């Protein structure tokens, strides 16, 4: 996986190759029953409330934690070029999709390229300013996507 | 007792305070001039940031100056690593899903 933070342009770039043709990889990124199976890193689970994959449509979903806690997010689709690319603006929100304005939104552009039966997905996450990137990383950390909060205390002891 | 660093950062006024102090150490009065809220409100925000060690204070004569704590930047590197791992975990799950899709169907 390639991962880089482009501080100059307030951008995060993530790129990864998958051993599957573009049709399947595209489906995994654009169909709710498939997204729900991989979008949230364990032990969290993604649960879609509604998804309308078309330009102007919205994906509303929750990240559900081991204790049943819910963090709601949504993505408003801006442009879709089937099996090639799509872009969306994300947001933290409540269960009704009401946006939490304390957090910056970012624009995602996902590009799919197939070669020799494998598909490379390039994700560009564009923020308005660099502080937004810091904030969102700290959020992701807080939500326990990858670590228990106990580890945070350890980290802060250092 | 340390405060919750994320609660501290979640507030837009406190983020603005951090940005200002990161550029230059400041007294509470100098800081308050940048905001429409009361001096007391700004002081409360400062205290939250001090509690979680994002700001350190230094007495100069009768005045207290607040400084941005660079240790936070080290932690930020750590966050970056975590953020990256989040993506790796997610993609590993997608690998697994794609393997399952391949064995279940042959639509391509």
C-alpha cells in the first residue's frame, strides 16, 4: 500500500492493488452489502442505513463498535464514471444524516485501474486545510478504529 | 489528571487557540483579543489545553505566557501510523471479500 500525506496540497493519497478484476473491486466499493463487509476495520462493523449510488445520491452508514456504540458518517456522491472513478464529499453526522459541523468534510476521489487481472485503487482525500487532516486523524484514532483507548493513555504518558 | 486530548481538539475555538499559539507564545489577554468570546471563556479553553498538555505555561514577571507543546508533534507521527494501519486493516478485509467473491461467482 502506498500512503502519503501531501501537506502542501492538504491531501492524503492512498493507493493499493487488489488481486481481482475491476468489476469486482468496483462492486466492493459501490454496493452496500459488500461495503458493510469490509469498510470498518475490526472489531468495528459498518452498517448501511441507506445508499443511493448515483451522482447527487448519498451513502449513510454507521461504524458500530463492539459495545454497540455508533458513529455515523455519510458520503454525498459528486461524480460517477462506472468502473473508472467516483468522487464524494464525506461528513460525520447523526443517524438522520444531519451533519456535525465541528468536523471538516473532505472530498474523496477514487480511481480504479485494471492491469493483468489486478485492480489498483487510488484514493485521494482532499481537505480544505492542513489542520483538518490533523483533526480527522485524531478522530479516527479516538474512535478506536485500530487501538483500544487504554493504549492512548500509554501514548500520552510518553 | 490529564484531560482528553481529543475532546480538547474537537472544539473549533480551541483549535484556533492552538494555531495561534503554535505561531507565537501568548498571554491570555493577547489571545483573548483574537476572539469574540469573553476573557473567562478563553481562559477556560486555555485550561483545557493545558490539562491535556497541548499547551505549557511559563511565568514571566506577573504575566503567564502559553507555549505550544512540541511533544504533540511526535504524537502526531504516531497518529499518522495509526491512520495508515486503519487503511491497511480495511484493505486486508477487502482482499478477503474479493477472494470470496471470486469463488462464489464469475461475473467478469
